[in-house]
């Protein structure tokens, strides 16, 4: 990669922050540009530094990580946030994703797993620790109680949503559907707005849970027409 991914590390434990910094400082394409010791600082430093990816702990003083994610996304919808925590309970996973986290990993992840997750989130892709992914799949297997959206998705938006659910980037979606990447971004924005969702991760989970896509989907979209 030619770009350097600028990281803000938010964690109330100094030893964790320093450990993450030590791991990442030897990685050529990743740079830690700042640290935050609580959720309130995380919100302020994200606004000030405009990092490419925010590494967010969940249990922090003053303002917890989930509320910090919510505040950051309210002010900066394009912010990319990767949760890095010790908590794997559903009471943390789904609120964090609902608040707008694009990835969710545990602190027992290896350095290589962390680097891969940072790069995935930087590219706008979802990134889930295997333990978290299993819990998400269990949740998806439950019957849906979500009411239909009052503003139905168009056929093209459904096609884009199916590809988003497969973890495909905007550039590749544009190639598959033979449309412009800007048009893809518009469709994704419309999907999130219509479904009242905060991130591509949420959109992917919605598509899987509502049966609009599956983890076994391959190329089902024809690539005809224009957006």
C-alpha cells in the first residue's frame, strides 16, 4: 500500500495504548497519530486529528466507547471505527455495531490479525473477530422482528446491498454493475438512510438477516443497466 493509515488509539489503560503503539510503529503503512484515555477525549481527538481509523476500547471512564462511537458518527458519518476490547458479550457487540463501528475485534487478537483488521476497516470493509462473527451468525439465525422499511429499496439498491453484504468494496461493486463509483456511494448512502442504519456493517447484517443475501452468495448480479 502506498498510503499511510493514520490511527487514533482510544483506551484508558496506558499499557494497552503503548503496546498497540509498539506493535504498529514497525508497520510501514500504519502510523499512530494520537491517543485518547476516555470516550470524551476520543470524540475530541477524532475531530481534531481526523484519523483514518479509530481503535476504540468500550469500557472507559467519563464516556464509554459505545457512546463515543455514536457521537463520532453523528458528527463524522464517514469515520471508520474498529472496536478493540476484551468484551465479547452480545450486550456490547450489537450496540457497538448499531452505533456505527465497522469492525469488532478482541484484545487477544494477534498483531497480524490487528493489522489486517485495520486495513480492512480503512478500506471500508467489515472486520469481525471469529468469536464475534459466530455470535453475529447466531443472532442472524433468529427470526426477524424488523418491520419493513416505509421507503422500499429500489432494485438497484437491492443489488448494491447484496454486494455490500458480501464485503465487496465500492470500486468492485461499480465494476460488477457497470456504473460509476460515485453512483455506488450514492446508492450506499441511500440504503443506509432508508433503513436507518449507520454503517456498511449494519447494512450487511440487515441483508443477511432479512434473507436478501447469504454468506454463500457469489456473483448473482448480472452487471446490466445503469444506476
